[in-house]
C-alpha cells in the first residue's frame, strides 16, 4: 500500500455506489464482520430508511480507497445539532471503520479527519464496537488531548462468546456435567421426533426463499418483540439478505422435520477465525422441544468443526446464552464532537 493518504467526505448515494466494488474489496481485507459493513447493507439502509449518508474516505496516492468511516444522519434537534451514526444501528450487531488488517494508523487519521471536518454542532456516534475494533484502536492512537471524544463500555450490551478453537469435544468437556447431559438429551429427543439439522446452500434453496422462510419463522416465534415486524425492516431484509447469503456473508443453519424447514439460524461471517450469531426463527409449535437452543448449539458445533476460534453469541444475553457461553466480553460505544468552527 502506497502513501501518503488523502481524505474526503461523500454525501451522495450515487457516489457511494460508484465505489461499491472498492468498498467490498476492502471489506474482505478487513477485520470487520462481513454483512454489517458491506456496501449493500449501508447503501440500502440509507435508501430504505431515508438516512442521508456521510461517508469519510481515505485514499492512497493511486486513488485507491484504503479506509471508510460509514455514517449517516440519524437525528437533528431543534437547535440544529446533528447526530451521525451507522444507519439503523439496531439492525447491525457490529460496526467499525473499514481498513485492511494492521492499518490502525489509517483508522486514526480517518477518525481525525472526520472530527476535524465536522462542525462543532455535530455528534459522531458508534455503538456495538469491540475492544479490538479498528475504531477504538484508532482512537487510542489519536489520543484525547486535542479531541472531544469518549468511549466507554456499554453495560447494556454484554457480548457472550464461545471458545470454539479446540473443537466441539473440548468445548463440551469444559462445561458442567448437567450441561453435557442436557445437550445430549435435547438432541436425542429431537432426533427421535424426526428433526434434522444442517447447513443450507443456495443450490438447495434460493436465497430469496430462505429470507421469506426466515421472516415467517422469526415473526411467528418473536411476534410483538422484534424489529423485523416493521414493514421497512422486512423490505430491507428482502433487498439485502439474499446477496449476503449468496456470497457467504450470512451463513444459514436449518432445522427440518419431515423435510420441511421449521427453524432457521443466521450467522454473520467474520474476519479470519471469528463468527457471530445474528438472528433466529422457528415454528413456535416446537418451542417446548428446545428447537431454539438446539439451533444455537448446532451453530456452535459448526464453528468448532470449521476451526473458528471465537464464536460470538451476539449482542445482549439471556439464560440460554449464559448456559452456552464460555465468557462475556464488553461492547463499547464511541462519541465524538466535531471541531470545525462555522460562522
């Protein structure tokens, strides 16, 4: 990668679409979770939910895009203060600055540019960022002495995770006797009742059909408590998820009974040997059979067998995740005030 770097801000969706190929190439070189930081996710979130974009770019001397800080207008108060964050942040379980692995210096300089180029009336906000994220590493390099920013642990969003590096047997054997017995009973009961678990490919079922079945199952099992019941969110899923499934950014695990899909578990592909649980849906008729827990455990099994080191169980926790997790990490929030003085 050659230097020095130049920086610019893009506030036009057409200009963002023009760099979509470079964006997605950079994504594959990054340490970011693939679905949420993909160009299609960002572009469609801005379009469907009507968020004006504000994307900060770093380019090298060859005009190649080497850093992307993707934000969009979230709110503007009566005093004219504007807040920028990742669009529809509640749908994305991980946000960050896009740079190639090992290029935290670009993250720091891109963050510097974003703060210095934003008016003092602007707030730049990130949520669901990890301790080892490019953004936090860049902020640490930048330092707080000359900039008005802060980052802190978000106590509302613990991040339970599984150590899947040693394989399924090592993970299972490290758990309690009661846990091991419960896992064995759960799968044995489901097997006797004719349930099967597998990964699903686009050769078996079209990505569009997967998304439709996921939405139906999810809304049936979590009606009244899910963002996915909103028509705009469903439109977003139907627009974005098929391509993410097709290119492997979203992984699909299914539970079937008599050949019919009765449960779907979506994983977010991550950098190197990391993966994250994303969403779940199942036929509530079989809730008492433990189908939701079994799907989660099956996803953990797949992470173990595919040599994934860290399998995140997603943002927030619950009793099921507490039993499955190896440990809990911290999620962070980041907030910065712009520095540009305006007349």
